[in-house]
């Protein structure tokens, strides 16, 4: 099965968010072809979560797992650490008071 480029996935994700009127922004533009993606979800009340895609060795599925959660400045520090390890990393920031990020929808794994 062909693998989508990071840029294609990011563009499709942002389009899906726009269709639901959920603001989102590219905070860090990673490698267009193979960069990993972090999604930071801010509830605009000083709290945030960040998700990364993980590979489940048992099932072979790609799952979004929570990398960090808490006060937004702490989550931003976790994102900064990840960017320090991986300069090709994409970071998408989603801003929604209800905490919607759509990562649990079909097709975004």
C-alpha cells in the first residue's frame, strides 16, 4: 500500500478541520515527504494536549496517542523538546474550546 506524504496528510487534515469550523495552524513545517506530525490541541483556557501518531506492533494499526497534557506552557515545552530531537517534525495547533481535534475519525490514522 502506498504511503501518503506528510504534506498531503497535513493538507487533508487542515481541510477536514476547516469543514468543521475548527481553527488550526501549521506551527512548524516539517519535511514534506517523511516528516512526523504532532497535533497540539488547545482549549484556549491555558490547557492543552499534544498527540503523536504511534505504530501498534501487535495489530499493525497506526494510532494517535497523547504525548503530553496539562498547562499550555508545559505542553509547549514538550513540543519544543520533540522538535529538538527531530528537525523534520510538523506541528499543527488546533484551537477549540470543546477540545475537538478529529484525530479519532476514520481516515486520520
